[in-house]
């Protein structure tokens, strides 16, 4: 399964905010619902519900954590790890909230021994 396409987290030179993050999760939820209609796999429904939860909790992510997340995205230029984590939602893990998703991204990106960061 692939993600719903290229991900854009910044608007010009503005830093990403929780609204941008929530929008990413809402787009992923809609994409998973579309995949659920195409393929009879309950995990797509579970993923869509999880992304709804992540979108609803995006405003709870600490600003400093959100800034660290965006800086890591910018530093690495590509969004391979971020896309990989989005693909895993519903299939390999169900983060409880947006902070858990962001924290895992930061942990994976800053840990040189991470399996995901070698993908």
C-alpha cells in the first residue's frame, strides 16, 4: 500500500502548525476510506478511524515538538520516513494520538539504528 501522494507540510516559509498537521491526517483518512471501498480489508477502515483520531488530537501536540518534527522533515528533504509511518498506520501500528505519531517520527529519524530510517 502506498500513501496518498506527495506530502506538503509548509506554506511558503511559514512553519507547519497543528492545522497543517491535522489536514495531513484528514487527507490520509479520506484516502484510506477510498482504499477500503476498493479493497475489502478492514485495516483500511481501522486506519481511517485512527487518522480521524490523529487529526482531532493535532492541536494537542506541543509547539516545540511540532517544530522539531518540521525541522527534521526539512533537514532530510525527502519524506520517506514520514510516508512509511503513514503507510504503517492501521497495518502495523495504531498511534493513540498525533503526539505519539510525531514522537515516533522524531525517534525513528534521530535513531541511527532505526529500521524505518534505513528504508
